[in-house]
C-alpha cells in the first residue's frame, strides 16, 4: 500500500465519535480560540508520533510494548499492555454506545416500528456479527484501504450536509454578530475533546509495519497527511456547525441537531456504518497487546526477527 492509502487508513482511525462534538467545542471556546487549540493539538499529535517512531527505530523495538520493556522493564511492558487494552476496549464501548443510540432511531423510522431495548440489542448484535467480527479477523490494515477511503468519503458528505444547514444562516448576513470568536471559559472542557479527537498513537505501529520500507520520513509524511485531513474536517464541521446551530445550545452530538429530513437519516445511518467499519482499526492494536501479554516467548522470537529486518533497512 502506498503512502496515500496509508494516510487515508490512519485518518480513518483518527476520526471517530469526537467529530460529533466539534460544533459544541467551537461554541464553548469561540471560533478563533477553538481553531488555535485544534491546530496546537494537531502539532502535539504529530510530535508525539515522531518521537515514538524515532525512539522505536533507535531502540530497535517494534511496538509500544517492547519499547516500554526496553525503557522500564517487565513492569513497564505489563503496564502499557494493560493500559492499551483498557483504553481501546473503552473506545469500542463508546462506538457501540453511538451505534446503539442512533441505530434504533433510524430503523424504527424506516420500518415504522417502536423503539425498544430488544431492537437496540438486536442492532448491536447484527452490526457486531456482520461488520465488526469479519473485519476484525483480518490479518493487517492493508486490507482496509478501500473501506477507509469510503468512510472518509462519508465524513466529507457529513461536512457538506452541515454546510448546507449553515447556508441559510450565512445568506442572512448577520451571523457574525451571533458567533463568538474568543471564549476562554470553555478551554478546560474542550481541550480533552480536541486532543483525543486527533489521537492516533495506538494505531501508529500497525500502520508503520505496513510500509513497503520501514522509513521514518515516509511514516512522518503519512502521519502529517492523516492529521491534516482530520484537522480540516474537524475545522470545517465545527465552524459551519456552530454557525448553523448557534441559536440553540449545541449538544455533544451534532447529528441530533440536524433538520429531520431523509438526508439527515441517511447521514445518521452512514455514520453508524462508518463506525462499524472503523472497529478493526481499534481491534488490531488491542489484539496485538493481548497477544503480547499472553504469548511472551513467541513475541520475543518474532521481535528479534523484526530487529534484524529493521536494521537491514536502516543500513
């Protein structure tokens, strides 16, 4: 897979449920302050990725677990494994919560049936068996390039829908008076959202191993392109979502503020499917940490082979 495909795959792993809170963050912080925080978090994320990859190459370690083992020993490796597994399982739970919240609304409206706990459970089980499980059993991220491209395409459709919602407000000409530019009171509330919305470190080594040659320069380019794509999507959605719905208190889920039309239902359904197709990018690093935790001896042998391979490419 080329750098473009890997950039799209990494961007798909970055964009998640955090995209729904961008208009809320812009309303809480103001347009200018929110933009500055978003750019700053993008720079911080790129620096974190660079230092992680640089340290891994210098130490000849293939992932978080063995990098922690190299620095902190067995206790550090165990702590990182447990931390990554817990964090990614929490992310999967968050994805399932969104699927369980949006799915029944769409299905009940499409088929004119009542919402119930049974419907919610059935939708989550079907999504798990039909989408999450088959994709989660793939060997590596190379197989997800087409799915990731389709998912990124959907996010652009969501952005266009929000821009269309903001068009009527923009045509009125007085939207500037209703939009705040600088509101420091919302910084503490929104900085964690911005930082987690651009978080991609757990998927970094999975993407790195998919490169044809283990090059720090190429991987930096992949990371830069992915974060730039996500920053552009977040900024556009946050700005126009704030403009479109600033007359009301914007919730942390912008999909709930869309006008009740068929297009909005299609967007919600597309978002549910995009989350389902993004599950493997969460499952892969979680699976790798579980494997490292449970099969230490096998991992050590494979890691020694990877060290030699990495050293040859560096030479």
